[in-house]
């Protein structure tokens, strides 16, 4: 299974929803809280081009935020990506 990293904030409802979706699927993930870490957040935004949190990575693949994660789940592609397959 690919490593999953969730960059999040303590008071972010979309972060909570993303983590809940992963937990319901039984997916282990590393959470990196960005509270008070302005420099890290700026660097992450520059790296991904994504302005909001959560920012979710599965392996080397940048998924996006909660909306993109939920779309992958509803299309059935999330399991493929978690298993190491490529998503087209």
C-alpha cells in the first residue's frame, strides 16, 4: 500500500472529513499539522499550486484536497491509487 500523507489544520472541517474518509477505509496515514507553520504552508502551496488544506499525497501522487479525495472514492479509483496503481 502506498504511503498517505495528509497536510492539515486543527480547525479545518475539510481536513476532518478527509481523515474520516481514510479512517473509514482502514487506511493508515501520516498527518502533518500546519498550525502556526506559515513557512511550511507557503512552501507546500508553491509545490502543489493548491491554495487550501487539506493537501493529500498518496505515494508521490498529489491527490488534492477533500473534494478530490471524495471524487476518487466515488469513482472507485481511490483503491487503485492506494494499491500503487496509476489513476488516469
